[in-house]
């Protein structure tokens, strides 16, 4: 595969216009080694990314747990971004108290 300089410019634009989002990354076990883990976290901070990181063994052998973590994280983010609706008053009617 040849290097495509147009992709570099596109990547820069995308990084400048990042939305608040979560990245899911699956790495080999070498990323559990301290040096790789530190490099990963440094890159994440530099790019301003929030990363859910799993190793390939977790994905292959504990996929239900991985999906549960992803689901819980997404649900927490949605709750944080969407304000709760007003509480229902007695009888479920607006303005009716007691």
C-alpha cells in the first residue's frame, strides 16, 4: 500500500473537529507491558481521546464482559449528556400537586 498524503490532511481535520466520543481499542498482549501502556496513554492524552482498551484475549474469551463494559460506558455517557425529564406530579398530570 502506498502512502497517501491526502489521508494525512483528512486525519488532521478530523482531529481538530473531534466530538466528545469514546474510542474502543483492541490490542495484543504486548500493550499490557508498561512501556506500551504508557505510550498508549500518552497518545490518548495528546489526541484528547477517551479510550476503552481491551486486549485481544479479553475480546476472544470474555466477549460478554467486554460488551457489558461498552454498554455500561455508553449508557453512563448518555445519562450525563441528557438531562432527566421533570418529575411527574401526583396522577401524572402537570401542575397537579396533592
